C-alpha cells in the first residue's frame, strides 16, 4: 500500500491546528506543487522537533478535487451528506482544502500554520482556523472520554485507509469534518446520571452500559451500527475539543476507507427511528460546519505535482 499521510492514523497529541481554505484562483499546477511543499514542511518540523510528535494531513475538498486532479477520481468521492430533521442539522460549509496540524507543543502547531498560510498565498483564502487541545485524560468538554470506540493497533489502518480495491488511491482516506458547538450551560444543568443516560456510558470511569440498560436514544447506541453482514461500521476519529471562556465544542474528524460509515452514522444520529429515538446528545450540541475531503497518499501528491 502507498504511504499514508502520517496524521491520518497518528496517536493522539496535546495540541492541534485545523485550517480550512477556499481556493481563489485556477492555477492548479502551482497548487499541486505547493501541496508537496506542505508535506515537506511537516517532515522538516517532525525531524527538527522530534520530541513534539509532529504530524499533518492535507485533504482536498470533493468539489475542488475535480479541478485539482481531474484525471484521477477516487471511486467513492462524494459531497458532504448534508442532512436535517426538525432542529437537528448537519450543514455543509465552504472548504477546498483542509489541513490538520498536530503536535505536543502548541508553538510548533502555530509555527507550521504560519508557514503553511504564507506558502499557499495568494492562491487561497483562510475560511476558518480552530485550535484543538487535549482535555484532561482525553475527554470531550462534556466530561466524557472521547474516541473510546476508535479501532486499535493495525486495525485502525484497515478502517481509515483505502485499500487495494481502489489501487490508484491506496493509502488515502475519506475525511469528514464537523465543528460542533456545545450548549454547556444546558448540559451542565443535567444531573450526572442523566448525562450518562444520554451518552450510554459512565462519566468517571468510562464504562459502557450493557445493551439492556442502554437507552435507545443514547449516543453510543445511535453511533454503533452494523452493516448488512452484521459487522461493525467503524471510523477512526481524530477529534479534539476546542474553545475559550465563551464558546466550547468538539472539532470532529472522521477518517475512513469509505465515506459510507460516516454517512450511515450521521443519518442514525439525526433521523429518528419509528419510536422517535434520535441521538439525544444533539439536544446539547449543534454542528456549525461540515465538509467532505479526500486525503491522498504521499506518493499520489508527489506524483501529481510532476505532471503538467
């Protein structure tokens, strides 16, 4: 399999910087070359500050992909699955390029981000920048451990990366992002037992409720799905909390070998079943952004930069 970008399956870090860009010109050859230089920036900082555990991801928006690499299209490339039911919504927002920078030092994230932006000018506008951070022992700001269901060991590579069924794009990953904004005031009014019922697991020691004790609207229930063969529908999350004293939330990132697992989970969260059950967590947090991207292999990015 082609070499995947390091940040897709990287272990959790202490800090992150998420940059979303819109492209404002049509010089695709210049952009292809500059994406190689972004990869080189990641490698330079990783070597120079090895103790910071630097990693990065370059992902191309599904609409912009057809301009940047029109001759080669991932088999399952698809736009973000915008959805709405009652007051629950998964909106789609602008984004041609998404760049994730992670490290165990916030100054290194900042330094890389500055260089990335200088490098990509004047071809792009910065649509959004969000700084993520590790909270306590890997918890979301709701107080519950985040990413408990992530695949472990080598299995995460199977979940997150395209395999040989799409050989041109082996080592790539379908990326979906959503920036959720929590209503912390409303959430904190709930007693801990009620919060646990919404999540479907205990808060302090992170123990998942047994199926017979888990509410049908629990977050862990609505996001734990099976395919037609009875196998678990999995994604690899690279999410982190973000916020300040006024706004708090979760920057959600899904990495998968296909866009289908994310789409299935999102649908099950937003749309109610026959008994009216949807993901109750959505009563306390809303998605304010949404984007679908593809993060190709390192080899693909470098090869395409050489072609006129």
